[in-house]
C-alpha cells in the first residue's frame, strides 16, 4: 500500500506543479503530485493545460502553419519553386499530439527518476490535524503532508452569450483540434491566445476576424511595438476590430454573431467556427478553499505574499492561480522558489524579470518597463532603437520586419526595459532578461562583443543607440 504521509503534496502537475514537485524531491523532501488531467483516451496525462492544451500544442501548430506558408508563399524569393504543395490537417494534428504525448510521458519518467509519487484525481484540502494537512483525492484516497503547494493553474473564461458547445463554439483547446480548416473563423479576443490561434488558421487558409472589446491593441506591450505589430498582422490579412461588444451568438449550420462596434453601431458577422479567447481565470473550484479558510481575492485567485505563502500555515500557491502574469515560466520559477524555501534555502522569483512573448510572425517579446509606464511614473529615461531591416542576418533570413527598443535610466544608464518585435524575439529577449537580472546598463551591452552576422547584433546596436552612437543606422 502507498505511504499516505508526505513532506509535500503538490496539487496540479502543470509547469508550476511538476517543477515544484521535482525540485522538492531533489532537495530530499518526500513528495507527491496530484492532478486530474486526462487525455483524449481517458488516460492520466501530466503537464497541465500548458503541455496538454496550451503552450506546447499551440507552438507545434504555429510552426507547422508557418512552414506551410513558407512553402506556398516565401520560397520563391529564394529561387525555390514549390508546386503541388498539399495540406494534410490530420497529419499536422497527429504530429502535435505526438509531441504532447512524448512530453507528458517524459514528465512521468522524471517523476519516477526523482521518486515523486504521482496520483490521478481531483484533490481537495480537508483540514489540518496537528502539524499536517489532510488532502483528499477523488476516489477515496487521503494524503497527509506537512506542506501543500497549490498549482492548479487556470481555465478559459466563458461568455454567457457564447457558451462552449464543443462544435461551433470552442475555447482555445478546441481551436487546436479542428479537423479541417474553417473557411471563416471568428475569434472573440485579440490578446496573445487569440492572435496566435488566428495566425495558425489564417496561414492555413481561413478568413480570420478578431473582435476585441478593449479600445487599444496589446495594452501590456510597449505602444510602439503594439503599433508595429498591428500593421504587420493587418498586412497578413487578420481583420481586427477594437471596442467590439458581442451581444448575441446563434449557432446552426454556421455561427451568427451580433456585435456593437466602437461607435455603438450593430454589426453582424457570420463564421463557420467561433473561438472564445477572452482570457483565463484562476482554477480554484473544488479545492475546499471555503472549508479550510483559504483566502481568495476578488478575481478568485489565491492570495499570497512575495514568497507565495497563503494565509494558511504550510500552504503555498504558485502560477496562474495567484497574482502576476499567467505564464508557464513564471509558474515554474515560483515552483522552484517554494521548493527551495521548504528545504531551508533562499528561494527567489522576481516578477519584474518575467518576459512576455507572442509566438506570432513577427514574434513579440519584452521584459521590464514599457515607455508608457516610465512616462506615467515620471522616470527620466533614454531610448535606443535598431531596425531588423539594417541587420545582416535578418536580411539573409528574409525576415526584416520589426525592431529592438531599449530603455535605460537617464542618470544611471541602468536598463529599465527591452522590447523586441521581429525574428526569434522569443530567444533574443533572454539576453535582456539576463541583463536586467544583473542590473546591467546599456553601456554593458554596448561593450559586449556580439557575433556577426547574428540577430543579436540588433540588441547591440540598440544599446549603442541609447548613447547615440549606433554604427549601422
């Protein structure tokens, strides 16, 4: 019979949960991880929404769709004639599913290697006896632990006027599984999820329309980057309407959407599929929060301090279920921090150094403060910018859209923010994250030798531009 007593029970096996569990085990803590996620075949599947229905499958489809567009549109510029290119959606989806399966099995192997006990079922806090928490697992099993780490992630938000039916109206997970390319695709929400999913199906042939309730595009990004991105997506064929309020959705052989535009005029949109991508909500249902007195904020997230401690002794929470950006890498770092704190070490996670990324084309990435944030705070700053059009590697790749923008303190020259729109922005931003982590100045980057020709030279030139001494512009 399984030992029911643990040092740590982690609830949730997404990027926050499984990383926390593995790190706890590495540090000598007897650890169990409980998750109720099951795959399409009904089998337990570790990795949470990120691996099973989010980050990984979406990036697989983004890559496949981009390859298809390159073959049908871009190869000619390289002197390559590609005729008779055919799209096999079923094979594309099978590749995506294989990647997901390989990784979920990989986590299971990592659990086995690190002696993490994996349990399948919904977990609930039952109460505290002496110095241990009782954790119930659906099916009747009960665990006891000195510490509990809640990493239950988030779930897609719903709209009452557009309830999911799994056929015509789907959430982001459903949009990763279309058996064929919809001729007309409507998406409610033009945030990260909406733009990435819209990009996938537009490249494969859909006519894509996005309805965004906010009046501005990508408000979390630097305004200059957002404007450049909107121009790029519009050129690609994405139709984006701002200030759009969806009033009713009627389904039948097609989806009929009635919405009001920014001027208050009623508009009608007909689509074959509708994706609701209006953000995600913390997944706290069924945890027993009310029973044990676990504090939630007005948005339903678990309240924590800077070390992810809840109001309950020995109970921590990480990832999408707490404050901060809903990003897998943020969840993982919080998971590591908590594990190290439980082992008596000095865990640390700085939310100011969490990069934001869109895996569209062009890619968008940023870390630190935006220019509008610095202006609002009255911070004196200098800026440097360099276009990819002037970068040799970008020209060779044929991906010259976008730029690197660098913000530095006007007095100390310390980097305050870096914003990139362009090729491989998701990789280039890591140099900026490292620079911010070590309190680097723009001069530090300007004095660092960058390989030629490389995309990273754009960061070098942007750093030089802060001091008005860029070479190639």
